[in-house]
DNA sequence: CTTGGTGCAAAACTTTTGCACGGAG
DNA sequence: CTCCGTGCAAAAGTTTTGCACCAAG
């Protein structure tokens, strides 16, 4: 895990200011793992009521440009962000919404194949893999009820 | 490739009406491959000026539910749709935006690994793999100028 | 002084929803 | 007649942008 410390240093090294807002945003991302812009916004507002959603987006755009955070679009709802770290991926359960981190090694064979066969330089930094986790697969059999509370699991 | 013919038959078999609008939408998807809802809308409007964007979305939702089209979120911009076919994937070049179809076999080893190691039933129906195609990789060296309209990039 | 970063407000964009009408079954 | 599907309009949600101000360099 690359702590926000490193991200903060990187920011300053390249000549960007390390403002309180940016520190709070980085901290919020670190604490929560995968977060949407709005979740960051709400979280930071708990301690700093004047935080603006536009600042969140602008900061995220900056961090993204500097490769300090990665952006993952989980389809449909809002884009989620995470501190950059070693390339890794996530299993995303479409039922309970839980995300399981996934080592990058699993994707190396695929990446090599794409490079050899197509000359395609795949950027497999942070891929969401949708599906149904083992827990939900077994629960689905006994309880047909769910569909409701599958929003912000994010136990990364 | 499953032509729209089959999709149309499927619609009727299950008891849905095969309206002109739905036919035009299916035709538009087939002609263009990956298309956004808005592109479908514009395309159909060339021959039928009263087409409504809501109808496009409602039709897409229906076709999606019936697994007649697949939905692919390329991050950031609008979701894209495609006629269902054999499970397959796409290489998406973040520079030129070109998409190259990719056989599902390449992903089978990964799917099996996820199943064995995590008990996770991955739904690898239609995965976009971002990166840089061989063409753009070589062109990037001589011409540094990028095209500006492509929102396809920056997906981590 | 000059510039970067913020807060506020409004816009832009994609997608969804309410409502009434018309045609198909 | 009873619904399904449509067109129109408005709403909802996410992300971007214009503008003025403040503070840092």
C-alpha cells in the first residue's frame, strides 16, 4: 500500500501545492479504499464543512494525471477511486457488492499473450472483474431475497 | 455474429412486439458494432425523425434483459452496446479508439483460476481491455500530437 | 505581481421516469 | 376494451466549467 505520504511528497516534488483540501481528500481515499467522488466529498465534509464537490473532482483529476490514484468505472453508478499501488485487480460481486483484491500475477499470462499475438500493450492496472462470490452463490439458493442493500460494500 | 434477424425472432417468441422503432434500433446496433445510446439515437433519427432517446434507452434495457445485446461501460463517457454473440472481448486502443475483437478462449484460464482459488463465478462475457495498439505505439514515436475528442483514454 | 487553488453556482451530459396518446392484440 | 410501446417533457445523478476571491510563491 502506498500511503498518502508518498502521494503528498510526489505532489510537492512536481510543483503542486499540498493544500489541506488535497490532504483530506487523499486521507479519505486511503481510509476507505474504493470510493466514489461523492463519498470522498461527504467524508471530508465531516471535518471540513466547506469542502466542495468540484474541488474533489479537480483534485481527483490531478491525482489521476499524476498516476497517484486509479480510476475504476464499475458501470452504471459513479466512478470509484483508489490510491495507486502495485497493479492489482478486484473481484466485484454483483450481489453483495463486496470487492476482493486480486493479485496482478493472475493477469500476466493474458497480458503476454496479447502482446505477442496482437502487439497490443494492455494496461491491466486495475481491472474490475464482475461475477458472483462464493458466499452469495450459496446464499442465493436458500434465500431468494436480496436486491436491496447492495450498495457501498467496499471492504477492500 | 448473431444478426438482428435472430434477435427480432427472439423478441416475438417471448411475446414482445417487434415495432419499427425496435427494428431500427437493432439495425443501427448491428451496422455500427459498438455504439452508445446517443449514437443509436442519432443514427435512427436520420430515417425516422421522431425517434426519442427514451425509446432508445427503454429498448436497450429490454434487449439487455433478454440478453440480446451486451452492455460495455468504457469508463467516463457513455455506455456502449453491441449485439450479443459468442462470449468475446475487445482490445480498446486508448489512442485511436480502435476495437479489436478477442476470443473468449484467452480468458478461460483466468476464469478457471478464479473459480478454483476464490470460488468466484466471474462473468467474463464482454470485457474491454484498454491499452495501446501496435499501430499507435509506433506512430506515437513520430507524431506527438493526439486527437482530442476521445474520452476513451484515462481509464486508469 | 502573478499564478494556482478554492468555493459557489450553473451548465453539460447521460440516463431514468411520469404521463397521456395511439395502435396492436 | 385492455395493454404495450411510444413521444414528449421533466427529473435525477454525475461530472465539468465559469467566475471571483484568497493565499502562496
